[in-house]
């Protein structure tokens, strides 16, 4: 049976410990654009889509209940 499996109690050598504790410098991306930057208002097409979904779900429920 192989005994080279690392478990929870496996010892860590000094080189691995140094690599794990090494500090890395981070930069902040000021010019980065995200999808959340564009704020969209609720328009007429959005209201139409909500009403359309309500109509179709109501008709499906009526068909299922009958």
C-alpha cells in the first residue's frame, strides 16, 4: 500500500512554508470597467416583458388546474 498520500498531518518543509507565507504585491485597477457600471432604468419594454411573462404563466396555470 502506498504511503505517499498527504493528509492533514503531513509535515511541511521550510521551502514550502516560505512559499506559502510569501507576500505578493497587488495593484488596484482604477480604469477597469465592470458590467455594473452601466445603470439602466426600468423602461416601457421592461414593463411589457413583465406583463407578457405574467400572462403566459397565468394561462399555463389555468391549463394545469383544469
